[in-house]
């Protein structure tokens, strides 16, 4: 499923500006332009002491990008509350004075766009927007809504949902790809993120970004969109890859895989996928456009139940961190690349630090004590890899039974996690942290802060 509409223009990137003064708006607009934004949305309800005629004229004569004017009503928790008449008059004035776009809510759009006003706004494109509860809306409900929104005389339709699960976004993709009118559809927040990042694939008219100063919660930053995802290169044929994890924000995957795709000339995009329910995720995103996945915390073991086939190494480890959808039959094939990736990185580091006693021995891990904190999916890969290189594995985990079970598989020793504090490692032992401790944003936390190992 990609965008069906032929000849759609490329998806634009719009930066939302919520500034207290018109001078600040103009200054941020300049920065947004430098950074590659195509358009800005100016939230008039954020301007302190807003005077419609003076401020809109100033903004229009100093603009350096096309501008959308919006002015949210009192009910939407706006910064400065204004009565409805003043609000609608201000938007109308913005159109008359030459705004490129006006964004008006569906519930007032028909009245606002009565014949007389519509004629006065002939040179302004009208975005009619509506907030929708994604969870309770079927595709049919949404299509019905779109028809109603279109009949107001909208040039562009905007649907904002509050997806509480990533699978709700599939309805957005469906709407976007079948829409006969220019459409913006997205959800905010971490669970909604891919609705913005994949919008160009499904023919979305525009995606929203923040300037990165936290001013617009729930939107990706302009910088991340431009640098990591490059929407201008995404089209209906782009294959989607992503990290299935919870949380996902810590991952460097998008910064690694997206430039790599571009480097080798592959039409793919790699996005963070905050997944709550694996079964539902694979049921909904079962089509070939979703071509492969990395698997992160906490799903590396649980995901095995959702693979059609599992590579023997991953099977023996008991964890999968990479899934490919086989193009010939759509089956999900699970692999483990953590084992080789992590162990060879440790070996390289030991060789570099000249911690190799006998260079004739194939692995610098051979004979070493390998102290592992964490016996989850990542820990299992490390334990199996270390054992295969001849290391003696010692496992610590908060779940002692889990530590014991892993230790048994690699002929190692198991300990309760609390005992790590008093543990006396051998000289030149290796410590591997496979716990969530130390993950972003708490990168200074490690499992053995008070331990003599350090
Ligand atoms: O452990 C990791 C890191 C990762 O989860 C990430 O956060 O990008 C991606 C996984 O494939 C890999 O095994």
C-alpha cells in the first residue's frame, strides 16, 4: 500500500511556531528556512497582546516562507483565550491580507466559508482540520468524515488522531493513500511518530515538525526529519524497516540505517516503532511494504513466537533481534546478529588494547572470565557468543531463575543480582552490561556502580 494518487506533489515539511511575539516568529521562520522547512504554521493564539491587523500585516510583510495561520479556539487549551468572533475575524483578515494558508476547524468551517468569505479568500488555501479519536473510528467512519470535511469547500483536509497504539496508524495510512484531495493525517507522540515519518510514502500533503526546543510536544524535530529521514527521498515504493521496541527513543538505529540505505542506493526508510502488542502489530502491518525489523528491549525473546522461521543460531540462543520478511512468500524469518556483533566488537577492543596473552589462540576471549549482567534477550546472545569463544560465563540477573537457566545453557555460573556488589572478578575479566540500566536518558547508570570490577 503506497500512495495511489498519481502526480501528487512532494510532501512538505511544516514547522509549527508557537512564539510570544511577532519578532520571534520572524526570527524562528528564518532559522526554519535555513534548516530546510517548506512552510511554517503560525499559532496566533500564542502571540502576547495580539492585535490582528498590526501583527498579521507585520508577519506577512516579513515572511521568508509560505505561512499557515491558525488560531485555536478556547476549548483547545490555547495560550491566550479570545472570543470566537475575534478569532474568526482574525483568520479571515489573514486570508484577505494574503496568507498562503488558513487552518480552520471542521466544526466552524462551513459557517466560516460561506460564499462571501470564500470569494474574499480566493488566493488562500483553506486547511480544514479535525481531531479524531483513532481508537474508536473505523475506516468507514473516517471516510465519511473526510467527505463531510471536503464538502465545506476545503482545499486541504487535516485529520489529527490520538493514537494510543501504533496499529491505529494503519487507518491513517489507508486514508492518505486513497485520498483524492490533498490530505494531512497524523498522530502525535511516540506512538504516532511513524504517521509523520511515513506520510510521504502514503502521499501526505504535509508533515509537521518542531524546532527542537521542546516548544511543540509530540512532534519530531525538523533536524531529525531532515537529517535522518529525508522525506524528499521517500515515495510509494519505499520499503519500510523499523525498530520494534518499547521504549524506542534511545536507539541510534535511524541514524545508522537511513544513511546506509542512501549510501548503497536502496529505497528504504528505517523508523522507530513503539510497539505495545506484538501480535496486533504483525496482524496489522502484514503487508510487504513493511519489509524488515530490528527487535529491541523487551521483545527479543517474545518475538520468536511471531516468526514463521528462525535461523538455527537464533534458535539455540533463544533470542531474535532481526527479522526479514522474505519477499518470495512474505514469511517472517528471525535472526540473531547480536551474538556476532557484540562478541566481535569485544574481541576487536581486546586486540586493540593488546589484552591478548597468546596470539596463537583464535579468540582473545578464550579462557577469560565473562561476567554478564542481564539474562534477557541481549544477555543470552552475549552468553552464547562468549561460551563459543571459550570464555567462562558468570550470569547475574534480578530474576535468579532466569540467570540459572541461562547459566545452565552455557555451562556457566548463576548469581543473584544483589551479589554483584561483592563479587570479586578475576584479573582481566570482561564485564558485559545487558540490562536496561544505562539506556538513554540515564546513560550514566551502570549495574555495578559500587563494584570493585571498576
Ligand atoms: O540491541 C540492539 C539495539 C537495538 O535494539 C536498538 O536499540 O537500536 C536494535 C537491535 O536490533 C539490536 O539488537
